[in-house]
C-alpha cells in the first residue's frame, strides 16, 4: 500500500470507531447535552484531529501534516458562523432541547456527504483548469473584505432560506408538535415534520458556508487527502462545539474580523502564485493561529470593558 492509501485507511477506521464511541458512550438519544459533556466531546474530537496530524507527519511528512492542520483550523474557525445560524434555526422552529443532539447529528452527516461531492467536483476541476485557483483567490479576498465590514448581528431569517422555501412549496409539511418524529401520518398521507425541515436546513446552510471555506482550503492545499480529512474532522466536531458555544457565541464580537483577515490573506496568497511567488505552508498556519487567537482575546477584553464596574460595598 502507498502512504496515501495507508492514511486513507487509518482515517476511515478512526472516523468509524470515533463515531461509535461518541454516539454509543458519550451521547444518548433524546437527552440534553450539558456544558461539561459538550466540553468532553469537543476535547475528544480536537484531540483526535491533532492525533491524526501527528500520524500524517509520521506517514506523509511535515509539509502534508502542516497543510492538514492549517486547513483544519481554517474550517474549525469558520464553523462558529454555522453555530450562530444553527441557533436561530432551532429557535425559529421551536425545536425542543432534548432533540438538538439527534437533529444536529443527522444534519451534520448529510452535510459531510454534500461536502464530499463538492470537494470531489472541486478537485477534478482544479486538476483540469488550474486557473480556477486564481478565481477562488479573488473570491476569498472579496468575501474577506465583505465579512470584515458586515454586521454579524444582522438577523438571519430562516423562512427566507432556499431549502425551507423549496420544501414548503413542493413537499407535504406539518408544523404540529413532531413528538420527536421526522414524519407523521395524516389522512393516509405522510407529512414531514419540522425536525425533517431543520435537518435539511442545517445541511444546506453548512454547504452554503462551505462555498467560502472549501476554496480557502484549496488555497492551502489541493491534495484531496488534506481537503477531505480536514473538512470531515472539522464538521464532525461541530455538534459538540455547538453545545459548548451556543450560550457564548455572541461574546466573540471580533472573531468575524479575525476570520475575515485570514480569508483575505489566504486569497492573496493564492493570487501571488500568478507571479510565481509561493509562501511556505507554515506561514499560513502561523497567520491563522495569530488572527484567530488575537480576535478571541480582543473580544474577551472588550467584553470585560463593557461590563459595568461594581460599586464598592459600604
């Protein structure tokens, strides 16, 4: 077996065993996920991702491993935007908290399938038309500037989502209490419940975000091994990250600007290749870490500044 085949095989085995462990031992059907359990699951997925980074270093070499880690951190940070939208979708459809974990799991597994198709198409097109990378670079620079100036508190309207409009128009949907079911029988006809609508909306929303994030990964590496593994690890950790951050996601006011700067940098890095200027992959990793860590620290600092000073007790 080639090193790539060995890495793919190990990756597949690790993902299957990890899902069995996560679902069988750390998760239970129709139960709420506490902050403690969410932290445990997040540490589990992050540790697994870092362990795979070490394995890739050993099996594929430092360049491939650093590319994977850079792509993973890129995807992982962008997933925080997904979480904010997921929260609004759950609130809009009044999904009960004990159903969150199951709905998120199915939605995320669907998102992985959609991403796999999207990545496969992207890899094939780039192999045939290398100049597409420069278009991706220009899109990332534009997206980064747009994201930097955008109001992150602008209201997301789930009823205007393309998936919701399509399903509401062409499929039978009931807005009754789903009672934990994805379908219901009424007068001999099968209706989709709000839980089914939410699952599809979660998957479609993730794919929409992937239109930005996957080109950013292509800017770091066009190797299918790096793109597939970094995406899947980042998306699989999204569910636990949701439960960990859902109460604090709005506290990171400047994270959006940090991510925007990273997108602009990655886009410019891609465009520089037109002039035969190629930056080492570790430069991307350092830039991603500095921007994300800096924006999080600055957000926490500004949050503390906004807190009213406590008056001294008499």
